[in-house]
């Protein structure tokens, strides 16, 4: 578990740094995105990963790691949108966005530690393709919940699915870092 904490933190620092730099470049224009738009962005990234994994062919040289980082950052943006609501124009600066990002990252890290304890680090024996499929499954669940206007009968809410997507993507990035 000690290694997991370190590896997880390394991956999240990489994601956080990219989020911060994009915040400096673009500000917080993403604050106008509805949850459905963020979900669709995650879907596009997960679907691309699956397509490449199934076909074994990659025609655009964007690395797979970038797609997993995008899934993480878009998922955290979605959690921020759930918390703060969607706006018509950016209403927070990059510094406040980073503070919110860090808080949500910390909550997701705690969830990972609790689940990792209970599941005994089973993710270490999983394949990257399986993690991709689980992310895609979570995206499809979120899309269905969104189509149901956020209503669920017995299932966890949208926020839990976004948090799981982050953790699966982090695990995939840890696996990919070991292949270098």
C-alpha cells in the first residue's frame, strides 16, 4: 500500500500540473460546460483508448497516457461542476479552480485507499484494457443517469462514478509507467 500511495501521488501530481498549466493558458472556460458535455469528453477519450486497444492500430500519435490524464481531469472538473453548478461564463479564477481540484483529488485519494484496503490491491493484477473497459462502463452509467435526469433507484450517484473513473485511470497510468 505504501508504494500505491507514492505511485498514485506521482500520477496525480502530473495531472494537477497539467490542469494548472491549462488554467493559466485558458482560464476556467470549462466552467460553462454542462455535465453531459464533460461526460461526452470522457466518453470520447475512453472510446479512443478502447478502439486502439482492440485494433492494435494508432493513427494519431497522441499517447494513451494523455487520454487517461484527460479522463482524470475531466472527471474532477465534473465533480467541481456538480458542487458549484454550471455557469454561463467563467466565475472562478485558475487559483480557486486548483484549490477545488486539490480538495476533490484528496477525497478521491481517500476513497481509493479505503477500496484498495478492502479489495487488496486487486487492480495490480488487472490489465490496462480492463481498466479502460471499466472506465467506459462508468461513463455509460453516468450517461444513463443523466438521461434519467439524475434519478437512480438503487445505484450510487454520478459523483461516485466520476470518482471511480479517476481511480481506474490512475491505476492505468501506474501500469503504463512500469512499461517504460
